[in-house]
């Protein structure tokens, strides 16, 4: 391919994958790429970087292999952007050890290179939910896991999750789950949701 008469050299190409929400997902996708002999330079949550585009045959093989383990290739720009927003939130709430120094609106705008009002409107239109509500639901899911592990007090969890007080955490938790944190801690079994289905 040429641009202005000059040959294009080794252009980076990215493919975007839905439902990659944890470090194990990255390893799973790496294994699939290696099994299919698809060269790649990096695999991150929701994204694979490689040199050059996939042939239609290889793309179909990859699509089928990903579908078998619950992943999905994303094609449209809007679908890619929504997946990126979700992955950034999931990564920050469930896996990052460092505190977020800025608010989520600035963080998402900076990471996606789009104004937050655009992200917010697009997310609401496609997901029929707000980004703020999605953040809350992800935080509640993390709180459920912390409560279920029974290693921390509600006060410690409130501090870790940046709630102003344990009372506010309890109020929001009951609003989302119908139970108080204390009631939830008494459960013997609980089926946690896949993070991408929240």
C-alpha cells in the first residue's frame, strides 16, 4: 500500500476483543494467538496489537476460537469504545493497587482521548445505563467479594473503596442488592457475576 507515493512500512494494527476483563483473559487470548500462529506484539485487556492486518481466513479462525471461550471480536468503533470504557473501569476497580488520583470522568476522557460528555452520551445510548451507575455496580461487586472473603471489616472496606463512610457504603449496598453488608456476610453461597455481564 502506498501513501503519497511512499511505501507504508510495518504499520501497527489493533484488534479489539469483548469480555477480556482479567489477567487470565490476557493469557487465554495469548494462547489462542500462539495456537493459530498469529504473530502479535502485545495483548492488553480488550486489545491485541500486531504488525499488519489479519487475512480474512485468519480473522475467521481467530473469531471462532475466541467465541469458544466466551470472547468476541469487536468491529464497530462504538462497540470498541464502549468495551474500552468498561475495561478501564473494571481494571481500576478490581485490579489496580494504586488509587485513582483524578475523578473517573477525567480518567476516561484522558485514556480514550474523547470528551467525557461524548463518552457519557454514547454509553447511555448503547448500554441503556449511565457510566456512573456502571461504576457503582462494579464497586458493589468488588465489595461483595471483599465481604465474602470475610477478611476485612465494613469500615476497612469503605476506606479501601473510597466511600465517605461505612454508613454510606451500607446504604448503597442495600439499594443495589436488597441486603445489608452484614446480611450478605452471613450467606454461605453466592454466585458472583462475570464482570463483563454487570
